């Protein structure tokens, strides 16, 4: 007569045949004899199944009083998280893997604390947890248990020591606060000095740029004035040169054609005759015998 059994994913089952381990059953449905200890026939072995929980588990070691390296008695609580990784080793290598793990963690904590001073424990609490974890991990693996975490949960000190420690911690916090304030003030002053220096530098650069722009503008204005004056002088010079050239042409024409001079004289006489106040004097050149005309406006 057989029956069906179901092994959940949270467990494993160690299969024994006549008291010897045959296999480890994982999750699933299996058919086994209904009464494993009863042998109906000589050739049929006695089948037994033993279930092992492979889920993560934890326990807490509470209030262990331990002496530190500097002979200070403290009470420590430790939390341990673990799981069974080898069901056969967990069942065969120790009587109770949970009790054995409890003892191993307790002894490891005592050895670690005994090697550390109170100051080391207070300033580096994580180191204590790491020491316990490293020491117990390999030992627990020998009986099929994997340590996931071993942390110091609480540290309890004697009453008088607690009061002294509180005062020391308070003094340290005040000292750290004053140091932070001093550093903050120093940093603030440094930032203000740098800001002032930067402002002065920028102002000096702006002033230099403004002066340079003003000088450049003034120079450009003066250059434009000089150019205008030079242009005006050039035009005036060209006009004078043109007038001189015209006079030279007239003189050359008078020299070439003397009759033009007489025409100019006649034009002058005609113009003077139109003025009632004008007086005309007529003389004769002693040598040429020609009259000389002079006019005067009265």
C-alpha cells in the first residue's frame, strides 16, 4: 500500500532506505509506502522520510555579559539569520543544527569582544559584526547551514559607565559642533574674500575697458576731424590752383592778343559811364602817344 506525498518548495525531504540516505527529494509529488517501518516482503526495504525546512530563519542571542579587552563588562544582543543549504549535513553532522549555531555565535561573540577595547566597540560596531560573521560562517557550513547575517543588535553598559559615556559623548558632540561652526565661519569668510576680490577685479577690468573704449572713441573723433580739415584744405587748395591757372590763361591771352586789353578797358569805361558819381581822367602816354584812362568813383 502506497500513498502520495507533496513536498513544498519551502522544504526538502531526506529519503532513507533501511536507515541509509538514498536521496534528497525536492519539491513535488511522490509515492511512498503508507507504513514505512512495516516490511511486507523480505525484498522490500523500509522507507523513511525526514523533512527539513530550507527557508531563511533567525534567532536572537540576548543579554550575554562579556568582558572587553580593557575589562569592562557589557551585555550584548546578537541577531543571526541563516538557512539550511545541505539537508543531509544538517541532520547528520550535528544533533541540532539550530542549537549548535546558537552556541557557535555566542562563543564567537565572546572571543571578538574580549579582543576589542570599549572604545573600539563603540567607534567600530560593524567590525564586531563582521568578526562574528567571518568566524561562524565556515564552521556553520560544515553542518550544512549558511549564515546570511550576524549583527550586534544591542549593547548595554553598566549604569555608572553609561552616565560617564553620555557625558563624554555630549562633550564630543559639543566639540564637533564648535569645530563645524569654526570651519563654516572660516569657509564663509574665505568665500566673502574671494567674492570681494573677484568683484574688484571685474570692476578694474570694466574700468580699463571703458577707458580704452573712451580713448578709442576720442581718437576716432579726432581722426575724423583731421580728415575733414584735410579734405577742406584740399578743396581750398584745388580752388586756388584753379583760379591761378585761370589767371595764367588770361594773362597768356592778353599777351598774345593785346586787343583784348583794349576791350577790357572799353568795358570798364562803359561800366563807369553808367555810374553818375564816377570821374574819368584821360592822359596821354608821352612815348606811345596813346591816352591813359583812369576812373574814380566819388
